[in-house]
């Protein structure tokens, strides 16, 4: 155990115990002492200790991680005496009390001394800091913030990890027309769950080459909402690595159909294509990408029970192409299994593509919590893969399967308990860039919010 970790954990624990009383006692003082250019400040706090265990069934040592997230935010509803101008700032600290995991210990190169990976390194960061000006139902946002679009399939905050993914943006959101939501933004910076530049967790773009986001949704009737989007990413060279990106254009349809008073059918259908990135940053030539994607899902729920069935398909790379269909800015932990076996592959590679057939059964109760079990069957989209003109072939498209378990319950209004596990079963035919090994993970977590 590190002295720093001990002190940080003790500080977080004391703050957890006494913060409600401190905030209550200091509220009036804050009102009196606040600078004249700041008023109507609302403070929020989250403390999230979590134990994570990882066994990747290789020569690596099993990972044991006890980490804590402490996030303190403040929304300023009146600033600079300017009507309709608000601000939000949030600082997040992530510290490890037990740090037997990579990247806290070991290296990638030496398997005999290395630990399995837990993507929660010690880190302190200003996670959100933005100004927002609202006129009627139109808002302009400038600064660093979380972005969660639709169900985070393409752009999300990765809030499952202790340090969330956030973006520096210049954006506009409009809800002037009933049932119509428009979000347009340029991304000038990205900070992922770590500060690893090689994995593109930290990136900055020139303003004329920054990724552009267009997301427009319209609820036609209660049973149908259509969303069209264009996510235009620029390719970038950084530390000798190439961020391929790509222009993604897509549409999805979602809705709920009430079958009876207690039974509801929900559905989702989605299709997207991905083309070459619209610009390049520090690259001599742009990556070549041409792939498509589709997804379908149905959920039947009633009397607390729910059943989900879905199928998702990513096209692989053809001759001369740099990558298949990728989703580098997504909340990837939500997709293709909680073991995160395909996380890096889906974000940056996809040379063979991927098919994921999945099903979930579960039960949710207001007092007793939510339990679910999910099964995934993974297959390659094609048996040959390209990175440019380099051809690789796999003997089987079978990429294995996985079982995920979850139980979550609210112990109090502010305190949630969660336990979940992921059990991936690999195949000997897996390509070397994905690894043939099985993967087992489980988590125990408490979340306190104030």
C-alpha cells in the first residue's frame, strides 16, 4: 500500500462521513461569502469505491484493484451577472488502495512480472469545466464536458471506469421545435480514462481539423423516434501511432409499443456506413475506410421481468483499407461483453469485423434491485482481414462466447450497491492480435451521491 493512497483513502472516507453535515452547516456562509460575480451555486459529490478482479488466463498475475473515485462538482446558475449564463466545474480524483494491477505495477513487455490490466490508474483531473448560454430553448456550450449521445454506441462518457471520458467542445443544442432535438459540436480535445497518449486517451486537434458531431432526433409518434447522425472524425498521427477515425453516417429507429397495462415491447433498428476521415492531422495520407454496420434489438418487459434479444454486425476491412468499421469514441464497456475482450479491437482495428448475437433475461424491483444474466456469441464477419495490402487469414470465424451477471440495488436514497461478473470463453482459432485466452472479471462496488 502506498502512503499517498492511504492518505487519499482516509481523506475520501472522512469526507464521505462528514460532507453532508459540512455542506449543511456551510450553506449560509457560502451564500454570504460568494463573490458578487457568482451566485446560486449547487454542489454535488460522488464517492465510488470499487474492487475489481481480473484473470486473463495467461502468464500475467491476476489483477486485484481496490480503487476509489471522488468527484466534486459545482453548478453555478448565475455568473458574471449575465442573464442565462451558467457554468459547471467538476474535479475527479481516482486513487488505488490495493494496486496489484497494470498500469500501477509491471510492464506490458515482461509477462512473468506483469499483472493483468485494470483501466483505473491513479489520476486527478478537472473532468468538466464549461460555460453554457441559453436563450429560449437553444444553448451554446463551450468547454470540457461529458457527451452521451443516444445509447452511447458511438459517443459516450465511459462512466463505468473510475475516470470518465470527457471532451472539449464548442457546441449548440436546440429544442425549439417540440419533439425535435438538435446537437452540433466540434471536438477540440479528448481525455479518456487514462493519460496514455499512445492509446489516444489524450488528444488535441487543430480547430480546422477537429472532429465534428451532428445528431438530430425527432419523435414522430410515441411509438417511433428517428435519429440521424454524422460523426466526422479526422485522422491523426501521435507518438508514432495513427488514429484512423472515419466519417460515420447513420440512422436509427427506436420506440415503445404498449401491449397491455403491464407489458411493453421496445425495439431498436440501426444502420450506418463509415468512410475515409474528412481530414488528416500530422499525416501524409489519409487512412482508407469503407465499411457498414447494422444492429437490431427487441425488449419485452412486464411485471418486473424483462427479456432482450439483439444482433450487431460490423463489417471488416477489404483490400487496401486501413480498418473495418470502428467506434473509437463510444462507451465501449457497454458493448460486446463486460470482459472488454474486444474493446481495443472495436475502437481501432476491426480488420475481420465482428458479429455479436446476444440475449438478456432479468428482473427489476424497486426495493429488491435488479438482476440480469446476458449471453454473447461472437463471430468474425469475414475470415480474411486487411491492414492496407497486408492480408491475414483465420481458420475459423468463431470468436468465442461470454456470460455476464449483474445485481444492483439502492440501499438508501443516496447509496447504491452493485456486483457483477464477466466470463469470456475464448477459442484456439482466435487471431493473435485478439489473443486466444479466456478472461474472467468481477466487481463489487458502492456508489454514494450527494
